[in-house]
C-alpha cells in the first residue's frame, strides 16, 4: 500500500478586531465543590504546554512570522492515536505531554470530546467552528469500530474518496474546506500522490469583533514598524486611548496586554523590550501564562481610582503559517509515527498504510472593524502594580507575540509571532 497523508488545517480568521483589554490565559470562575470539573480540563493545560514547545521549534526554523493552532494540531494527533498500534498511540499522547499513568488514554479522549463539543456551542457574538474529517480511499475497508470512535469522540465525519483521480479529489477536499470555513480558506490542500489512501483533516475557524473597536479615522497610515533594529517597515498602526488591563513583567522584560472580544474570547499580546524577543521565547512557560492571568484578573480590591487610560498603537496585520511538521514533531517526542511499525492498521485493518506527511496551515487577520459597545461596559481596571499617573503608551511597533484564548475552556486556540504585519 502507498503512503497516507495526514493533513492538519487550522484556519483562523479574525474578521474584526478592535481593542479592549485583559492579558494572560483566561481565568474562569471556579465551580462549586459539588460539581466536578468539566472533562476538557484534563487536556487544555497540556495543549498549552505543547503549544509552547511546538512554538519554540517553529521559530527556530522560521525567522519571520509564525502562526498555528495548538488546538488543531493536538486534536488531530490525539485522533490519530486511535488508529495506530498501542505503542505508537502511547508515544503520540506522551509526545503531546500527557502522563498516561496519571491520565488514562480513555480520559484523554473524553477530554478532547468535551473540549470540541464546548468550543462548537453556538454563540451570537463569537463564530468558532472546529471540525475533523476523514477522507478514505474507496479501496479501503475501514474498521467500523474506529469510525464509531472518531465520530463519537472527535465528531469526525468519514468520506469515501478516489485518490487515483488525484486532481478531482484534491478539488473536492478543497471545496469542502472552503465551505466549512465560509470561503475564507481556499486551495489549502497541496498535491498528493495517487498512492495516498487516507487524508485526516482538521479545520478551525474563528471570527470575532472587538468589544471596544478601534476607529478607522484614528489609524495612522504610514507608521514605522521595526522588523528588526535596522529595518523599519511603513505600515498602518491602529490607535486608541482606552481603559485597558495590562502589566509589565520585569523578569520576562515584556509588556502584556489583554484585549477582549464581544464574545467569549480574548487576545493576549506580549511585547518584549527591544532586543529581548529571544529571551521571552526561551523562557515563556505555562506557569508564566497562569501568573499573568491571575494578575490581570478583575479584583474587588482595586478601586476605579486605579484605572488609567492606555495610549495604544497596534498594527493592522495579516499573517499566516504553512508547515510540514514531520521533522519538528520528531524533535518533541513523536519519533515513531512515520515508521512502518506505526501503520494505520487500526483504521482499515490493513498493514503498511503509513503516514507520510503532517501539514498544518493557519491564517489570521487583525483590523479595526467590529461592533460598538457602550463605553461604560468596556472600562477595565489596571493592576495595582502599574502605578501609572498618566496615560502610558503601549507602542506595538516591533515584533510581538499574539495568543488567542477561548475563555470558558481556557483553550489556547492560536499562537503566533508578528514580525512583518504585511506578510500574510
């Protein structure tokens, strides 16, 4: 049998991004002691840890923009673990960061099931859509138990495909993705061989509006964004003076700004001090994100007198990332998934169906557009440690990190670095 392609697609589209603030991973209210924690809590901290490890691998090989969806990559690999031999399955889940002694595989899959179902709940303010699909060559006879498991746990739909007619099948899959992402992601699937037997596809679509929008007339059209110390780029910088929740971390040498959307999501922007990007990237840990989230939580002890305007300058930007992850995944512990012993016999009951490629694509656009909300509803207090007496500036005119969170599940949906705002 020929090779199998495993295709991961993460499509993140921010249709209207406007500024309001609250950095760090979201801190959901604690549940009453009588109510057990939702199952997705078994997987979301691990996804965040995996995201930072994968990020460091991606930036090591890419001097420019980086952008990917940790939820998309980890979900697809977890789904894949259902179709490979036991040893490879354990390695995939351990490579993602799970301790199988503490969390059995069944609990991990139930955690992903809970996460996907929660993320997919309808919302009038936030468009968030996550899905998995299998395209199986008509020559295969897939195992019904596998199809039942992936549908129940991951909501994955299975479709029959004719990979010997690679041109038609590629067009069919691309049309499917375009439809699932409302036309925002086109021609995502690269060429594949006629020997391809399985394509495992994951897509994620995100669209949100700022809770408090920027005004387009305040955007400065030709401001300098310093790609590096010697290379200024002329680009539009959005501007607003608004009450924001933010902080400066002297140990990490960076400013952290949280911006809320009108739905149940927020953006965390991390602006390293000049020359400190590599230091921040090397030392950023899940514990750091938790610390920032706790510091940026609203506190009854903070009075309105501590509130302060932030003079915010943020580039309009469009970035994307397309990655073949085979070599990168082997560097973070997933060494066997491309070997013959890791065949997908659990999918079709046939040996020697191996994985030849793991690809991922993600795109993001951020701009001024969005719904307008009352000024009072967007007033947020600063942390007490800021001690600002006048409107401080947050000038995002050099490379910065962007993290997009879904608040209810504490899910890190997207992670990226903006080096060139116009490269996407």
